[in-house]
């Protein structure tokens, strides 16, 4: 499990870096768009599409990192009241459903990316598939991070958050 933990810690850290860079990119794009529109009276045509692509990256990579660091929505106080053996089964169910979600994300977004590969975002000149590629990558990360959590649960270890 050590190699998976080391790999996942790096991948999660990079997912966080990408999410933060995307967030900074959104700020730069929106501020510059407002400047061009109201100061220069010339609105850039590409800014909205770039901001939308960056929002997808921020959401997907941030969510994937949140899965590894257990920052996703949970009912910890309710599960904490259950007996230990039931907590183990609930953790398994959550882990397997999270893996199922990741697989669905990879599969569905791969199919969408493939179906729109020849279409282009007019203001950017890039394939529409770039809207779905971050979702595919994030789905793979969710699967890896969930597998790590399940292994940790079965070996009675704890997954250390990426930022430590």
C-alpha cells in the first residue's frame, strides 16, 4: 500500500495545484474581461469560454482531492454513533459507491468527449472534448483515492491528507 499512498499523495497534491491555478486563472480572466469591456469598450470573445473551462477544472480536481482528504459530504456524526463493526460496513458501502461514481464519471465523460471530439469551441478553436477531459481525469483520481481508503480500512491504517 505504500506505493499507492505515495502515488495518491502526489496526485492529490497536483490536483490541488491545478484547482488553485484554475481559480487564479478565473480571477485573471474575469477581471481582464471586465477591464476590456468597461475601460477599453472592447469585450473579448474568448473570456467566457476560458472561464467555463477553468470552472470545470477547479470543480473536478478540487472534488477529487476532497475525496482523498475525506473533505466530501458525509454523515460522520450519525455514523460515529453506530457500533464499530457497522461503521466498517458503512465505510465499505461508501467506498464502493464512490468507486462506482468514479467509474461512471470516467465512462460517461469519455463517451461524451469522444462524441464531440470533432466539434470545436468557436471562440477558442479547440475541441469541445476539452470540457470533458478534466472530468475523466478526476474520475480516475476518485477511483484511485477510494481504493486507497478501502485498503486503509481493511489494513486498519489511516490515509494522511495530502497537505501534511
